[in-house]
C-alpha cells in the first residue's frame, strides 16, 4: 500500500470510531428510556400508564 492509502485508511478508521461513539451516546439513553417505560408498564398497567403521562 502507498503512504497516501494508509493515511486515508487511518482517517477512515478514526471517523468510524467517532461515529461509533456518537451512536453509543445516542443508543444508551434510548435503551434506558425503553427500560423505564417497560418497567412502568409492568408495574402500572396500560390504564394507569396513560394517567401517569
């Protein structure tokens, strides 16, 4: 491989890591919210859940 190709590959790997971090930062709160909603649904039930909103 040429040096320019290696530099491009390195840049792509860095960008990939950056995008993975962004995804993880977004996915974790979403999963936490889903867990909270699921737990409330199980505890309260559908009718009480609607009243809690």
